[in-house]
C-alpha cells in the first residue's frame, strides 16, 4: 500500500521535482521512487519567493495533485507530509500542527533557521513520539555516498578520513540568514564525511554586494573530536560548484560533486519514503541539531570578528 503524501508550500522547485519522481510523471524511469504517492498539496504563502508560487502551483495542477487552501486541511487525509518551503524560518510553524496531530514529517532544508526553533521542533516530536527527518539532498549525492563507503574496510585505497574541505555556493537571503540558505548543502556534506562530533569553529566572512551580485566568500574552520579539522568554503563569486577534498590515512582525494540529472533527488527521496514506511529516521535528530548549531555558531563567529565559538548543543 502506497504512503499518502502531502506537500506543503510551493515556493521551491522541490514540490514539483519530488512529485515527478514519486508519482512517476514526466521523468525517466531510472529516477522513479516507489512506495508513496503525492495525493495532496498546499501552495501556501511565501515572503521569501512569492513570485515562484503561481508557476509551481500550475505545474502541480498539471500533474493532477489536488490542492487545499490551508496546510492543516491535509490532516486526516495523508499519512505523511513534506514541508518544502524554501523559507526555513517558517518550517517550525508549518510542521508544528502536523507533529501535534501525529503526522510523520520530512522537513526540507534548512530544518529551521535558528537553533532554538530546531530544539523546539525536536522536543515536540519526541514528546508526541512523532518521527521527523530533515536533510539536504547533497548528503545522498552518489559521489559522496560512494566515497565514504570506499574509506571503510581493510581493502580501502584511502583509509579513514582524517580531515576534509568542502565547497559550494553560499548565497544569502534575509529570511535564511548566514549559511542557512544554500551554504548548508556543503555543510551537510562535511558532516557526512566527518560525522557529527564537531566541537567548535571560527568563521571569516568577506565581501558584499556589487551591483545585483554578491561577491566574496565565507570560510569556516571547524574542529572535530580527536583533532580532526574540517573546512567549509562558501562561494559567492565565480564558478559555483560543489565538491570536496578528503584527507585520509593513505591518500588525499578531490571529488567533484556533479550528480548529473539531479540523481541526488531520487536518492534522497528513497530515504524519505523508507522513513515514511518504517518510521525510523536515517539521520539522528541529534546530528541535525548539531548542523543547526554549526551554522548558527558560524554566523556568531563572523559577526564577532572570527572569534572562536563552541557549538551550543
């Protein structure tokens, strides 16, 4: 029996891209994700990207997804919900009534835009015993998954990862402050490579706006348990690509994360559907909270002249 899924907020392309893959519409079979069906959607409202709502709403209508006026109209009519707002500052508000009603939730990136709201959502979910899950699709990019798998075992050509540098686009938006907007994609890769035990960090932010374009960069140097160091380079000028360099026991490797045809959407959605079926998150909530703490600490460090900041978890 397919999981009945509702999607909340249409100000991100994810509402369309996820529906295509789950409902097998206008997408190659190799990208199909089985086990669920998007049966309802709520366009919602958007302060961050209101101009995107009409176009994505029309596309959802073309895929014959029934629409409701309010997110809470889905309660009792879906088995699970996906909060897809591009505006992370509304995620706690959107998810709360579903958690209170016992509806399992996938919350798209960013989980929230403050550590306080992230902790509040996790606390409510634990109190109500409602599973929730959040992740960037980049965590499941084939290049990342395959590299991490290849670092394990006695036959590994690289050996264990001792440190890493990740890079990726990091444009900013007022309602997704600091690295909560796009920077968190590469940060999630960093946590996938090094694990959740980051302890403290420093952040350097340089640049501003030239014309209509952001310039400069944001660089975080973070310190993990047992002396491992991870670096995040958020790109705001020049070519905005994703990738990483891993420093391992036997070798150093550079890996470009291209994931042609957005394969990472399919692989993330496989994790989401499995989560809906089993009610067991593939990612511990404590790690999600630590990622939120990392991003918040980076912002505080940059605002304090690159002062060292411990993660507040």
